[in-house]
C-alpha cells in the first residue's frame, strides 16, 4: 500500500507524541558496559539513634544533669524547693511539736524572731502558737510551763515543785550569794549603768571584790565607760533577769515602800 508509513518514519512519530507517564527506573536503559549503580548504604547515625534513645542513662550523667540544674542562675534544686514548700505548709500541730522540740534543747530564752527564722514562719504566728502552748501546759497542770522571760521563751519548772527540783539538782548543797553580794547586786540593778566608785559610795564600803564575784557569776557585766572619768560602767545581765523571772528591768519592784521615812535626812548626812 502506498499510504502505510515506512519503518523509518515510525520512530520519528513516537518521538513526536508526548508521554503521559513519568519514566521509571525500568524505562531508563542502562548503557552497555556501564557499571551498575550501588544500593544506598544505611546511615550509621540514623541506625544508632533509636538504640541510644532506648539505652539507660548512666548514673554519672544523671548527677551531672542535677548539678547543672542546681548551678543555673536564679534556679534552685527541686529538693530544696520541695523542702521550702513543706516548711511553708506546716500545720498547727506540727508547728507546736517543732516549737517544743527546740525549746527543750535551748540553754537560754529564745526570741520569737529567731524561732520564726528557723521555722520560716511569720513572727505573729510563732507568738500566737507560743501563747497557746503556754496556756495548754497551765490548763493541763504539767510540772513545767512555758514563760516569756528576758525577751525570749523558755521552759521552766513550776514553783510548787521547786523543793523537789532543788533536792535533785543540788543534792543537799546550795550555793548562795552573800549579803554583801546581794546588796551590791541591788544597787547595780536600780542604778545601772553605774561605776564601782558610785556603788562603794552608796554602800559605804569598797565593793571591788564583790563586783568581781558578780561578774564571774554572770549576773553583772561591763557596759562601757563613764564619759567624765573614764571609769567602767556596770549593768545586770540577761541571766539576772532569768534568775529573777523578769522580762525586763522595768519589772523590778519600786523602792519607795522599802525606804525609811527620813531618807532625805540620811542622804544629807551622808553628804
């Protein structure tokens, strides 16, 4: 037939027609003599990633992470934050127990501010709790009570049981101040701050030895010098208030009822 295309025209017609599908690797012929393409090698890092995620974290790494968190500026370790929150949420029963535990080991009256700092609680709450504890001891009739003395709080035995306590502590021995020491201590208490010369003038005798005794007992202490003469000034100590059961010097009884009626004449005669 004259209308049929020749074999040389068929490849040209196929090349002119557009292809409707993407060529596949099968469609792409490999030239003869060309080396075969190698298969893609597996990435060692990609294979090691799941294994590393599943492997346990060493203890040293955990400690390093914890120390790093603790060293961050402005940050605190989780344990410290939990301890602080636990202290902040302390209830009344636990607060009472903590106060009693501290008061049992103190050797001198402790102030409400110190207790508030230790327990990390408001000072007002500490003061109210101490009053409640003290009233509870009194109502229960315990042999001890909680008193506010010398600006702080401390546990004391009740006066009605003093003979039994003295018998146990002293074991039949008692150490008392002499009459001269008591008189000198009274002068210091009512005239403080006062010099030795002033005390000797009031008592009419030299009191240097007695002052040394009172200082060694912790009842009197130096508190500076007198501006005019440079002599040492003396005052009573916190131990003095504690021994007498007073909160401050203002609790001392007035002297007027104990003075003689002719005190002014005696003073004039002494001058």
